[in-house]
């Protein structure tokens, strides 16, 4: 795509060196904010702060057999969300993203599911995930995406794979562009399949593989959210608290993901990625 901005200069990162290519000041700031959320979203830290206990300790209360169940539930939830992309997201919406409203809806569904513990999570998760998808889609539209486009709809579902990395992770594999690269072949094949057959092609191998790839990462975050429902003195309230934090987390991921995509449309993917990876080196 043609670059409308002079890229011969360098964009300063105050106190942290220079970016390799110039961007408009506001766009450079937007990329830095996106980078901060995408690389260090800290869902675990948010959950730990809410319950006053490290989430890793909370996860030890979860029976090992339940991890497989939760990951399977995550896969079902992603498939349900993709189904929503084929129906409700096609309806025209003109309002700006109503992020607070969706937090309230997620808290309500989480609170109801929390009364029944982990079995309740299995029933509630597809509902919460679909609510989250609606919020993600509105954010995508705010960032200039056409939510009626199949590529955008799949990009909305892709947000569920964006969980960021821990301090011990390899950024090249688990950072934002690492995840996008890992999903690229699945996304490409799924977009081709959907372009030919529409979202009704959910049972096609390419789409199933994409769902499984996303659900693998999403299931880890679901497990963290589920863990707080097992903590003493939290119980059912954990569903509402966890879902509110869960929603905020993925709203941040969506806003950042579609900010990067907006900048890529303006400057080209190569330039934006070069700037983004420079931020990794000074992070």
C-alpha cells in the first residue's frame, strides 16, 4: 500500500532511542500503546490483584482433569463465536464501541455461571465469548474495519489467541507478531474456504484447524479465569469478577490488534512491524 508519510527520518522514543522509520506523532503513540498491551497484557496479574492471591496458586486448586475439559470448552466457545460472526455481526451497527455495556453483560453471565462452579463455566463460556466477540467487532469497526468482511470477522476471532507473553517466554514465538505468524497459514486457508463457501464452511478442515489453534491459547486464559471460582471466600462472585477482568483484557487486546492493522493499512505491514520490533528491543 502506498505510504503517505515520509519514512526517511526516525521517530524518537523518549529515553529509549529511535524507531527505524518515521510515523506521524499520533500514530507512533498509538503503536506504543498497542505494543504495551499486546506484549504485557498481564491477565494473570489483573486476576491476582482482584483476588489478592497469585493466580498460579489458585490454579493448583483446579483438578488436573478439568484442564482438558476447560480447553475443550474453549474450543466450543470459539466455534460458537465464529457462528455469531456469521449472523449477528452482519447486522448493521452505527454506534461507537459500547465497552462498558459489554463488561456489564459479561459480569452478569459470569455471575450466573459462577453459582454452579466449573460445570457452570462450561455452559456460560460460549455466551461470554460471544458477548466478547460483539465488543471486539465494535472495536474493530471503530478502527476502520468492515465487520461484514470475512477477513475482519476471522481477525476478530483471532483476538482470542492474543494473550501476550510472560517474562520467561520467547518473545519471537509468543509475542504479538509471533502469534500472528503462527496463525497465518490457518488464517489464510480459512479465509479462502470462507470466501468460497461463506461462514457456513465452519466444518471445513481449514476452519476447524483455525478454531483449534486459537482455542489452544484461549484455553490457557480460560483456565486462569476458572481458577478464581475455586478459591475460598470467592466462589460464585469469582464468575462476575473474573468475567469483568476477562472482558477488559480482550477489549485491550482487540483495540491494540486493530490499531496495528489500521497502521498497517496506512504505512504497510513491513514498516509497522519494523517499528514494533524496535519497541521490543527497548522494552
